[in-house]
């Protein structure tokens, strides 16, 4: 087990250092091609680690890792909608967004460690807590269908952060503080980092119990969380212009949370085999992507048809339509 922890630490350290060095040498902070490659690299690292899990802990443990990773990756993608709202609210530049996401990622890695080990310890001491976690996930899934309520909660948090901090825009977009008239003020970047850290704590309440429904092995829970988090920064750059087109994605995430939550609630009555868990979660994830793409293409075809049909209608045709009505 300790060998896996050591290998995991080495992979994450090498990956993060290489990411930082390559980004600086190639000046690729907002280069889509570079970050697309980094997303592929992080997914490859996760796949490689999954194979190592299979070698050290067996086939079933590897399945649990990959299931947790896919689940965490889908939840991480959902987080991007909130990040866009935060950056838009504070009017943060693209370069400053990358710095905010970097600090947010480091903070998330530390917070997830605390949440993972606290959750596992509590579940080992109080077995009945698994039912509470399951109910929490189902309630969270129901809340995802109420997008207006979620937006309202995010806006309230942003307003409170802005009220608490004395914020002043600075010419140096990458600074956390700015001095003006013998007073220190926080910059929008600092407000973003604080908000992202708070939001990640809220997200962890969903994501950690979700993986705990699959496995309680610390290395599997934590590594699946971290591999999803470290690639989020590059994934954000790749998808930021397309994210608004993923309007069906939250329903797939909600469906997955309902599935794992129900699994936790009835875990003592019937334990779903790992392979069924894996197939179900991956199928819901891929099915959501497919449905979203079909809905997007259908909407685009409808708009195109309306645009093409409108110029073809003359005054007589328009009058005939009114007469038919």
C-alpha cells in the first residue's frame, strides 16, 4: 500500500512540475493546443496509475479506482460552471484566472486529504453514517435540477465575499493586494481564490461521499479525487468557450449522485457488485454526453431551418399563413 502512495506522489509531483515548466517555456498559459495535450497527459497518468493499482491490489480495486475517477471527473466538469460565474462576477482576466485556478487546485488537494481521511474514519467508527451520506447525495442531486436556486446561492456567496473584502482593481492583474492612498485593498484575484476555496469545500461534501460509496480504501479515494482535480485547470481552458453548450450535463451528474446515494442508503440490504457500479456510472456519464450532443445538434438544425425558411416567405405566403391560423 505504501508503495502505491509513493508512486502516486511521484506521478503527481512530476506531472505538476512538468506542467509549470512547459507552460512557462512555451508561454502557453492560454494555448488551447498545449492544454489539450496536458488533459490527455493527465488522463494517461490516471490510466497508468489504475494499472498499477491492478498490479498491487488486484482487478476489483482497479475497477473501483477507475469508477471513482470517472465520477470525480464528471463532478469536476460541473464545477466549471461555477468558476465561470466567479470570474465573470469579479471581471478577472484570462491570465489571472489561471493563477486563481492554480491556487484553487493546491488548496483543493489539501482539503480533499482532510475530507477523505475524516470521512473514512467516521464511517469505520459509525457504520450508520453511510446512510446519512447517501441521503445527502440524493438531496444534492435533487438540488441540481433547481438551477435557479443554485445560481442564487452562488450569487449570495459572491456578494458576501465582495462585502467582506475591500476590493480595488489594479493594473497588475496578478497581484493579491494593491496599495492606494496609504491603504491596502484586496484585488479581484484574491477574492476569486478565496471564493474558489470556499466553493471547493462545498463541492467536497458531494464528491468525497460519492467515492466513499464505491470504496473506503484511502489511496483509491484520494487518488481518484486528485487525478480529477489536477487536470481541471487545463480542461477549463479547453472547454471554457464550449461549457455553456453542456446544458444537459448536470442531469447526468444528478443521475449518478442518485445512483451512488441510493447504493449507500441500501448498502446493508444489498451490495451492488463493483463491475455493475462501474458500468452504470460510466454509462450514465457517456449517455449524458451523447444526449447533450444530439440535443445541441437538433437545436442547431432547428435554428438553421428557421433562418433558411424565413427569407423564402413572401408577403403572399405570410398572408396565407395568417389566413390558415
